[in-house]
């Protein structure tokens, strides 16, 4: 897939504020500071679409970006650690759950994991929640440029093993780097396949 045009459409603080459901959507989510904004900018071939921040938990709304006038890339608030109150975190969780469970045009949720870290409990819980609700998702490992080739192979095997313990069939897993642009084409090809199926 070639991305020729991307435009920011809307930030929503609830499901009812989201754009009307008429185009397919691919959502991106992950723990705070997983590299979500960097990945979105990589996929869209820009440095300024999603705001990259050193502060975890910067995304606080559901952000819709219209791609090629054909589909929405949706940037969701991160789950897990964020410098916010418990009330704020619960509010984010409600927004995320409402959107993922009720959005009819959502085709797939791309769950981002930091390739350098072991499978975190909160990631496990979120992925299990998606599976329980029979919601389509794929895994995107980020920041692979921080790993040696050997270590990356080890981590890929590790994640596959972890997923085999939860599922009969492991989900699609993509290894990416916003720095080296590795994995960009594979993720875009997968998105194209999902949008067409």
C-alpha cells in the first residue's frame, strides 16, 4: 500500500464524538511510551502527524486520521502507566473499551509491544480481553533497532512461545523500527489485506 495523503480529522473524548461510521478503521494502541506516535508517523511517511513525546500517556483522546480518502488510522490513548490520576486512567479505559467493543467500522486493532521487554502483565490482560471478545488484532513489536539481530530472533521466539500458551493459533506479529523503517511495508501490506477482506 502506498500512502499518498493523510489528514487529521478529529480528536474525540467519547465514542459519540467520533466521525460517522462509514469508512473502515485500523486502530493503534499500546502501553504508554511504547513508540506508538513514532510508528504512526513512520507508516504515514511524516514526522509530524502524531505528536512524539518523552512523557508517557500523552495521547488522551481518540484521534482519527483519514488515509488516502479511503480509511481511518485511529490513534487510541495508551493503557497502563501514565502520569495521570486513577480517575483519569479509568476514564481512558472506558473510552478505549467503548470504542473497541462498539465501533462497527473497526477492522483490526494493532497492539504495540516494546520488543526489548518481556511480555508485560498489562499487555497480556489487554490481548486476552480482545481475544475473549473475539476482536481481530495483530501485534507490532517496536524499537527493534535497539536489539542485535540475535537478540531480536530470541525475542521473536519468546513472544511466539508466550502467544502459543494463550492461543491455539498465534496472531500476526510484525517487527518494526521507526528509526530504520524496518517493518513498514509489512505492516502496510497487512493493513491493505485487512481493509480488502
